[in-house]
C-alpha cells in the first residue's frame, strides 16, 4: 500500500452472490492507508452476505460509508433474517454500526483530505414513481404501462414497506428526514451526496427499458446537487458506470453490476472510482 495522498473512493452494486463479483471484491484495496470508501448500495440480498462484505471492507479502508440499495431491503425466501421494511433497514444500520461503518442515520463525517473539506452525506431516499414513461401522468398510469410492457422491478414483490403506506410513502418520509438534516449543515461547507438511486432523471435516459426508470429515483431531488452545494454526487443502481455533469456537478454512477453485463464490455470493470481529488484515476 502506498503512503501518499488519501483518496475518497466509491463503488456500488457489488452483488456478491455472483462468484466473479466476489473475486473482484477480494482484489479491492486502498491505495493509501488513509483512503475512505463510499459503498452506494446493492452489496447483496441476504443479511449475512451484506454484513460479511462490509466487515471485510471496513478492515481494509480507513473509513467506510454505506447507503442501502433496493437489494439490501429485499426479504428473500432463503435469508434466515426475514425482517421486512423499516425493521430490516434499522437492523442493518445497527449491525453495520457495530462494524464502525457509517450509515445514513449517523452524523455526516467531514472529508479533510485532497479536495476537501466536504461533508460526506450518505442518504437513503428510495423512489416515488415520478420518473414516469412518456405519455403517463400518474403513478397508476405509469405502473400500468410498465406492467403492459412486461417491465416490472422485483422490488414490487420483495421490497416490503411496512409500516409505511407504500414504497413511495417511505420515500416521502426519507426525503423529509434527509432534507431537514441537510438544511442544518454549515452553509459554507460543500458536500458529497451519496445515494443508491440517481438524484436526477438524466442518467436513466439511456435505459434499454425506459419503464424501469419508475424504480430509479424521485423528481423531488432534481435540484439537490445545487441546493446542497455538491462537489460530487455518487450513485449506483443503473449498472451503467459513467459520469454525467449537471450544473457543473459530476454525478458518478459507480456500479460493478452483474457479470453478464460487465463481461460484454471492451474493458474490465473499473472497480474503485475516485470521487476526490477530482481529475485523477483510481
């Protein structure tokens, strides 16, 4: 390991149930003993896989920050932990805190390394069905169009929302909670906003199945990168790793994705993505 400049690094969508992804995970190492790692969700589907992976990463990096993806919130039949909805999320938070992993429920840490200082803001926001396909004007119309097209996220069957009135109701609750915390930050301090789902709709425009955008975010966060002084936005979920710039702010999709996706690309998976300092390769 080098003892040079520290970096703020990121990855998401590890999906460790796949052997090839576990092999990539085994090779993930910091470049400096002071590197931080942002994990933007979809580590795995079973509680043990998630905890085992996060424990491994927490031993390697100086600080690990995690946000849940939709897969962490699934309740799958083969998982001994059959908690649902909010109860499952809270159990994950409590367990990962025991590994010294920061979660969306913890105080926002300040990255003081190169590119800082910035407040690193892990967020759990979900989606509210407002990324609707063209020609639809309500949640019901959009879902009907998605079902007619045969494009339905597995969340509809495995991501339970108790005690909230729907996944969109859970999203509204998380938006209010997170907005309140963001408003109380030092107004002179830039941020790095970390969420599993994109904060703006633009990254979803290239989806092969546009109906899937319904399960990819919320219009309520369209201006958060400006309102909350983002130096960068980090997300995953789409399995299309790239950086799009909005209002001068890089929105970095940092997913690994499924082997069937990255095996077909001309270059191997990037692994870790550097968030700060900007302009350098990880």
